[in-house]
C-alpha cells in the first residue's frame, strides 16, 4: 500500500502502522496463552483437591474477578497514561502474577506435609490467577480499541479480528502447555502436576517483562478515535453519556453473555470429553505415542484421559483460530453485525445438539461451537465502541468489565452438570448465544446506522 492511500494499516495521515499493529497483536497472543492454560486447570483441582465442577469454577471466578475489579481503573489510567505506558503497566502486573506461582506452589507442598489445608493452597493459586487477570485487563482495555484506529476506519472490525487471530493462536498453545505441567506423572505413574504447575507461569512472567522492554523503546503513536456522534466537542454542561447510546449499552450486556458462554464451554471441555464422548475403539489407543491420551477401565472400556482431553482442547482452539482467520476475511466483505447475528444463531443450534446428547454428532458440535464463537468478542467490541471518539477508552473499560460474565455463569453451568450431566450443562451457553444473536441483528437500529453498511464502516 502506498503512503497517503487508505488501507488496512494506513492511517488518516498516510502513516503506515503495520509494525505497531504487529507489536500490539503480540499482546493478544500473550493473554490468550494465559487464558488457555486457565481453562485446563479446573480438572486438575477437581482431582488434586477433591472439588466438584461448581467448586472448581472458582478458578474462572478469580480470573474474571480480576477483570471486573481492574477494568474501570485500567480505562481511567489508559486515558491519562496513553496507550504505550498503559500497556507497559499491564505487562508488569502480568509478570508479578506469574512469579507469585512460585510461593503458591510452595504453599501447596505444605498441604502434603499436613501443615496447610487444601483450601489455603487453592486460594494461593487463585490469588496468582487474579493478579495476572488484573494485568490482562490493562492489555485488553487498551489493545482492543487501539487496533481499530491503526488504519482505515472502514476496516476496524476486520483489523481487530485479525489481531484476535493471534489471540486464537495463543488459545491453541495454552491447553497443551497446561496439560504438560498440570497433568504430568512420574515414572511410577503418580501425578506431579501440583509440583510443576508454576513452570509455565514463570515463563509467562519472563515473556511479559521482555515484551514490556520492547514497548519501552518502540514508537507507539497515541491516535484518537473518530467522533461520529460529536461527543468530544459537546458544549460544557451538555450531557453526552456513553450510556445514552444503546449500541454501546447492549454491547456491554452482549459481551457479558458471550464471555459467560465462552468461559463455561472452555473450562468444562475436559469434563465433557472425559465423561460424554461415546465408547472409543481400542484401536485408537494402539499407537504408543497416544497411550497417555486414553484410559482403559476395569470393564475394558476405552475413554479419553485428562491429559488426552487437554491436548484435544488444542484442536478445538484450532477451530477457534480458523474461525478468527476466516472471520477477518468475511468482515471485509459483509456487515459485521450480520456476521455476528448469523454466528450467534449457529451457536444456539450447536449447543442445542450438545444438550440433546446425540453421540458423535454432539461431540462434533462442541468443536463447531468453538468455530462460531471465534469472531464474537472482537466484533461485539468493535460494534460497541463505534463512533464514540475519545470516550471509546472509557467505553472499552465497561465492555472489558462485562467479562465478569465469565466468573458467574460457569458456576451455574457447573451446578447444572453436577445435578444432571455435562451435556445438560450446555443449556446455559445456549441462552447466552441467543442474546448475542439478538444484539447482532438489532445493531443497526441501536446505533442509528441503518443507512450505513458497517464492517466496521
């Protein structure tokens, strides 16, 4: 693309922002890697500490509580610090949370010595999860809206979905890394996950500090968003609250329900695959390199092991990544709200099939749900902050705060699964996706953009 022409990464002043976009996209990979490891942790604590599915969902609660507590402060600081320093502050917090897993692992070791209760060790790990999440809040509050201004405004939704493709890549690598350390065994077949759980988090901490150093020396322009509603030039005393714009207010609700559905499906993926998958042919477990993926019961039935299911989650996130990449292409051709509405409806259908317990068709539908979830978070984000100008940073904070849905509804999904089974638990995300579909189809009226084609344009 030549300077001075509009394009995916060419700004209004003709500046090529491709490098800045690539640097910011690395943050998407980082926080997805953290999230991917979180979502294979539940089953570890269920077995290590004897927790129910509902109780293990405290992992998600602590994670998303960090987002909830820090989203508004992050938005406030982002406005005052600018994009660059706000991102660096978030990376330092992520590093602090990652290093906390070292003392948390020591506290857990005291459980086996009888000097500390299992609950104390669980809370110690939850503390590290929460601190990492506060840092990720800075990154998400700043990076998501920032990608929408790094080029032609018409391609805002395509650009944020492209950045979120790096996010999808992080989700792919997170589960197998978690499986390697959370479900490791010694030569005698004893679980050693409680002793090695800290290793990937210390790695994340070191990586976060390295990225922070790169940002310290990089050029990160502080670009203003376009003020389509003329909020920034309002006369003093004239109220122009962002909450007066229904396309933003309902985006907060839509994000709450989307993240609730995502967190529930992601966190209980291992439970579903180890309890609801139909009988597996013994021949599947024959290759030596696949032995750790399967378990054979006393009756001779072959099923997926926890480690196998955690590794299989990587394939599910591969579907998620594929959805992100193809979704970015679709959003350059079709209106963002229509793609969101269609994917919402398709996910209602997918979760209904899972709920109905239709054997392998239901198993395949779990993977389809990952594909159709792929574009939802970034597209809701882009639609919600459309036209809000400088107030987009504040609006972003509230949309990130809506991630709290991931702390609350997975516990409900876990409760339903405890009372019935894991398949029936999918009734919870089904209703969440129905609301997302509603928001997508109603967006033009909500935004007063019925006469405009928005992709985002």
